[in-house]
DNA sequence: ATTTTTTATTTGACACTCAAGTTTCATGGG
DNA sequence: CCCATGAAACTTGAGTGTCAAATAAAAAAT
C-alpha cells in the first residue's frame, strides 16, 4: 500500500515535469524533440547523425528532417566527418549553444524551486535515491 | 555545486521515465497522448471533452480526433451529457479500462524495480521529498 | 428575445514517427 | 584490384499530434 502511494507520487512528478517542459519549450518556438536534440548536443558535444538518433531513441530518417529545421533556424550545423565521408557531424552553432544554456538554466531554476522546501538532509537523501534509481533502469 | 548534481539526477530520471513510457506505450500499439487520455479517464472516471482537454493540457480540437481514434479502437465511448446537450461524456469501455489497468500495473512494477535497492528509510524520505516537490510546482 | 459565452467539431498548416526504398561510401574476401 | 556486403544519411508516404481559426449548437446572461 505504501508502495502504491510512492508510485503515485512518482507518476505525478513525471507528469508535472512533462507539462513544464512542454510549456517552456513552446515559449521558445521549439518542439520537444528539437530541444532534446540541442540538450544532447550541448551535453555530449558534437556527434554523428546515427549517434544522435540513438541518444534520442529515434531513426535517422526522423532525425534528418528535424536537423534540417534546426539548421534552418541556425541552431545547428552539419560538418563533414574527418575520416568517414558517409558520416556527418552535427554541431551546435553559437545561437544553438546559447539556447541550450538558457534551457539548462531554466531546469536549474526549476530544481531550485522544487527543492526550496527541503532540508539539507532531505536533499542529500533525495540525491542518493535518484542515483540508485537511475542505475536500476 | 551540489544543487547542480541534484539537478542532473532529476533530469536523468525524467529522461529515463520518458523513454520507458515511450517504449511501453508503443508495444501496445498506442501513442503517448492516447495512453495519457486513458490514464486520466481511468483515474478520474468519465468526464467531458473540455475537462479532459484541460487535464491533458491540449485543446478540444486536438482531443476530438484523438478520441475519434480511441473510439475506433473501442477503448472509449462518447455518451450524451445528462443535462447539458452541448457536452459529451467520455467513458472508458471495458477493454479501455483493462488497457488502463495493465499500464498502471506496469508503472507499479517499474516503481518496484526502481525502489528495490532503497532502504525502507530512504523510501519514506523519497516519498516525503516527492510530495513536497509536487506541491512546489 | 437578443446577445454573449460555452462546448464540441471541422479544417488547414506544420511537425514528429516509422518503415521502406535510394544513394553514397567503407570494408572485407576473392 | 574488384565485387559483395554492410553502414550512414537522405527521401518519401502514411499515420498521428498540435495549434489556430472558423463553424454549429446550445446554454447563460442581459
């Protein structure tokens, strides 16, 4: 029974994060998959189409047109691969990196807000719990 | 600095939940918004189009065609409203309720898995933290 | 009784998703 | 070296979600 309540709290947390992300992204004139691509590129640096598709859990077919649109908005750049002429490296442009940093900052601010009513001890416990749970996937 | 790590753990948690949800739903031949509608109807019982749209954070225009498709798959049923002839009540069918219960069960199982390496004390702390954070939105 | 608001639907433009097919290139076996 | 196989990216078509704007019907307000 206790587990059910915990499950409920997790689901609610997930729903609220999803909704927040949706709203924040739309204000920037981007879609969820688009900002997701910028996040991955921002965190892991430049990578090939195939790699990015794997990180995003989608196909290169889907990604091609998504990158077309991000390129048109000048958030991202296609560069030739050094050694493999089949591959293409996707890089953030300066405006793309700035968009990533802004979004990252919003995430940080949200975390601060969410955590503001927790004690230091609770924060540490939460951190431990999340790390353990993230490994369990 | 500590807050940044906590933020990172939250984002990672969110990403993994999103990815899990995506995969699970696709196996059932449904889309994310479709299962979301079934979840809301399963938890809060029947409701009008407008109410459901509000719960889902979308417009009734979007919802109309989504409900069309769920109705075609016999997960959901349109019923006339008792007193307001403008309104339409959306109900889960038996197969729709079963789909909801199955999905709910999977969520529960995921929670069990995630939580399996936490002590009882940690689980209680996590529960407290999530409740506090959910209120802070 | 007339006007305004609410509710649902329809439609058009755009985006994401996948699968299937195409092109270009890399790699390994003959 | 040549060819077969596989890999990487692109293209296309069908289906779905998203929003805004327009429409129709009914309730609420004046």
